[in-house]
C-alpha cells in the first residue's frame, strides 16, 4: 500500500449560517491520482482552499508528511510542496513562460536576473514533460491549453509533492485534454500526488485511482475507482438515484419562429438556418468553428456585416443585446463570469438586472416586485443560497450558472440561446437544467438554440443538430441520423461544407 502523504482530520469551516465543511476526514496517498467529486456546493473548493492556505479552517487538523497543522498559509503550503491550479489562471501575460515559472523566485547572477539560466531550467522541465514550447514565449501569445500547462510547469519547478487540479480540462479540446492526461501520467510516475476535481465523470474513471465524494459539506465515501460504477458514484454524489439523463420529447415542434439567412461577419460565412417553436436546435463543432460567434451576431453582441434575421416571419435588425432582449431573444453566454454574472452584486440584483422594467413603479424600482421576481426564479431554478441578498461571488459555480439562467428567464424571452449551458456543472445540476429546458420548450412554448461541446448532451437533448466548420454550417442531422462519428466527420471538415 502507498504511504499516506496528506490527511485531513475532522476538518470544519463555518460561515454565518452555512457549514461549508462539516467534520471532514480523508487521506491522500503518495503518487496517486485522487478525485474529489460532488455537486456544486458540496465543499470541494473549500477543502482544497484550506489545503492551500487560502482559507483558515474553523476546526480540525491537517497532517502533512506526519506533521500536524491546525492551519496553513499560502506561502507555507507552497514551501511544504502543495500547489493548486484553479480554473482562473494566475499568470502575468506580458512576461515570458520562464519569467512566469520563476516569478517571485528569479534566478540571479551578479545581482541581475539570469534569464539564460531560467530559460535553460524551464526548457529542461518542458522536455521532460514532452511539451514543445519555447521558454522565451510571451504568455499573452499562448492559448488557454498552454497557459494550463504553464501552471503545471510552475508547480513542477517548485518541487510540488501534491498538485491540486480544479476542473483542468474545462477549457480544453479533446486533443489538448489528451496532452494533459499524458502530463498527469508522467507526474504520477515521479510520485507526485494529484488531487483531481472534475464534473466529467468519464475523466475520473479514465485517470484516477480513488475517488472521494462530498455532499453538503460532509464526507460521504472514498472508493477505488475500479470498485464503483458510474451510477453508484452519481448516487453517492446526489444522495439519490437519478432518473433518465435526458428527458424525452413528449410534444411535436411547431412552425418556424426564427430564421437566419446568409449571416456574415469577419468570423462567420453565409450561415443560414431555421429554429422552430418548441424546438431544441443543437450546434456542434470544434473549438473555433464559429458557433459562439454566430450566436453573438444574432444577439447583437458582435457586428453583423451581411445577412438577415427574421422573427416570426418579420425582418429584424438587432444592433445590441438590449434590442435583442426587447425582441424576445435571450443569450446565456459561454463565459459565465465575464459576460453572464456580476459577482459583486447580490443574487437579487443579478436576476432582475435585465428585466428591471417589470419591477418598476413609475421611475422607481419597486422593492416588493424586485424581490418577488428574484424569489420566483430562485425557487424555480432551485438556487442554493441563504437568501437573495447574498453576493453572487459567494455561490458555487453551478449556482452562479443558475443565476445567469434566472436573469435571462426573468426577461420572458421566447427564443433562448444556451451557449455551453452545463460547463463546469455537476451531474445533479445538469439534469435539473435538462428538465428545465424540456419544460421551457414543451410547457411554455419557448424555442432553444443550444451550443455544446458535450457530445452526449447534444445527442440527448437536440431535435436537430447543425454542425459548423471554419465559420460555416457543414451539415445538418435529424434525430434519426445522430451519431458521434458523423458529427465529428462534419466538424473536422472530412465531409460537408
């Protein structure tokens, strides 16, 4: 049996009215890949922040290589070999790869920064990890995948014994994900312990040795991945057995409500399609294919250079998002934190941000109406919160996504664009969103465009799927023709277009 390198004993963290961690005990072995699983708000982020010293626990202790600590601080955690890679990177864009890796601990020669020595050291690490990248490259010139890799290189250069990865594949393509998996495998061979947080269960079963499940701030179980099925893991996570993953259509779709003809700008070319009443129209494609760009052009967030949009048979010209909302078209953006939610505002302010007209009495905001709207949609989407006046920044990622959904639904739009609606969301919350989408189209008569990189989600939820390649629509599939292989062939440009 591998040696225990890290243990938490009876760890707790209490906030006003909330037990973020409640008497959690778990061990991590040397050189293992250990998954942390659980719904949003389960306590995973709070646990890892206590390990990195970002949060001081209310009670309990941390045992690191036999030494007992009642708390850690960020510098002390790094010195003791604990590093974390969060979803938001901590890199300086105008510095080089090597300068970022050695930031704050630069190699010196004759009183000056020794860039040559730093470049050589980083190059050695890159070569060992099989990464083709120059240490002199500016971080601002790198894509998201390579920025993720630089964070790993920083941790390796700091001689980390324990590396925490929080949703590391969320921004990556399938090819980039495989590169990351190869790097993780190499780190395991060097006896680095990896604590791996992911909502993608297939990754846990593919990469990890053991998985610890948390729920509502409490420890639930730790099992060998080889001894548990995906259904059993989900049951541990949500505390119940989930029903069918994708709710099936019960009512037929109606007539065309939205038509796009010959849409053009500098990123999309001659895009045409129709959306029907009560339909979920899926958009597939590889990263950079132009899916999000099409949606932003329809919504008025990107300039439209050619083409025409029709709503209920009438031509419309949308120059900005406010006009889109006035016409009954809403967008739930891919970039939740930068485009969808105001983290410094309350849940109430976020939900009614785009629908204040409904909460007005004359020129003033009617607090009673404002509160009623917020509470209605908070309840409808089952947002886990102490109250509507809590700051959005204090919510888990999944609940932040629900706030973005609530904001758009509160505008009572008839056409709703979901761009990566379940990215970074746990399995329980995903199914809630799927049920909500089905309810919106079948019971409320809404029409949905869904952009998704999750192939099972596209196939499970869509009535039709349009596939994009290089800014153009390469193909269209009806339900009877859905297959992952065919979608990928269109998306890769092997057929169609």
